[in-house]
C-alpha cells in the first residue's frame, strides 16, 4: 500500500501515526478487543464481547493491510515507542441511490469504519493524531467528505469528534445486536472546510 507522505504529527520520535504493516495485525486485533470490551460493555451483548475471536480478527486485519481492495482503503496505527496503541480504518463510502441524490456536497466520500485507542493509552493524544492523519490523507486523495457512525449513547466519542469540527448529519440507523437494538448516529466533516489546528484535540 503506497500512501502520500504526511508530516509527523508530534514533536517527538516516540509518538507517531503511520500506515499499518501486516505484521501488526495481531496488535490491531488486540487493541480492538480491549477497546470494545471497555467502551461497549453496556452497549453490546456479553456473548459478543466475551467470545471475540482475536485470531480471526487478526487474519482479517492482515488481509486488509496487505491487500487493500482500493487505494482508498487505509489502515493507520498510532505508536508510542514501538507499541501499537491505537488504529483507524477508512474506506470509500457506499451510497444508495436515494442518499446520493440528496447529497448537498459533491465529491468523493470516505467512511471511518473504526478509530480506537487502547484504554490504558487514552488521553495522550493518540486519537487526535489518528483523526488528523485520516483527514490529511483523505484530502491528499481528493476526498470531499468523511463520515463515521457512533452509538447514540457514546458521548465520549461524540464530544471528541465535535471538538475536531465534526457534526451529526441527521442520519441514524439501528443495528440488530442479538439483544437490545443498537441505535447509531452518523457524523461527518467536509474536508474543503478549513479546520483549525487547535480543534484537532
């Protein structure tokens, strides 16, 4: 996977964001499992979280990193030293015909499917660096708008996106989790708008 270069987003060599490598797939799966079990314990059925198959997830992430289906499929990792402490995954968004006709902003559209930081490494700026790198790379690829879905109850992630200049766009969906339905709201950011660096927490 060849990505446009982007500047290191911190002042030290010990903290950075870069494209993921296939050998880091197990680390990505570990971060995903730990973050989900912490953040979504009250949102998802216990059997979903407790039976999470990290080996299977690692295989999927290895394939995503080693053989992305398009140049718009990106997996980035946040590092502290040599440790993978977070990651983000982005892909071109799929629109149905009705939604495409309702779009008020023309141009390519991508979706952040996942942006997670391992809980013990939280509040150290890793999430902000991941989000900033996603935005920079999307802009370099000509993407006009980024989207992501958040559980309606996830106020922590909502506040994080809001501080970075994102906002809900009015769309919602309900997922069948096998227990109580999970309602998600869609957030978005237009990339030709100037984002103040101070808003990128």
